[in-house]
C-alpha cells in the first residue's frame, strides 16, 4: 500500500544512486532499477521499505556496471586479436 511521501522517498533513492553511478549509468537506467527493486520487494516481502529498495537497486546497478565493463574488456581484447 502506498503512503503519502513514498514517492519522495523513492525519488531520493534515485537521486542518491544517480549521483553514485554518475558517468556509469544514465538517469533512466537508475530509475528503472529503483522501480524494479521497489516492485520486486513488494512482490516478495509484501512491503518495500526504502532501505531495502536502495540496497537492491544499488546491487542491480553494480551488476550492470560489471557486465558492461566485461563487455568492453572483451571487445578491446578481440579487436587486438584482429590487428595485423
């Protein structure tokens, strides 16, 4: 059940994570992760406390950053393999 002020709490989470992942993820990606974390927490536990939502969203963003870094690393390595 949504309470008055919940939107502000979740917006604040998005702002904090946006600053934390500035230069890594765009605002839209951060917002999607916060939203997914909120709805996932509600589905699993029946509630979405902001601290839980923030931890889940942060972890999602960390994983996305790790995957992106690995893809870049592999792309650089494969382009070096094709060098004359």
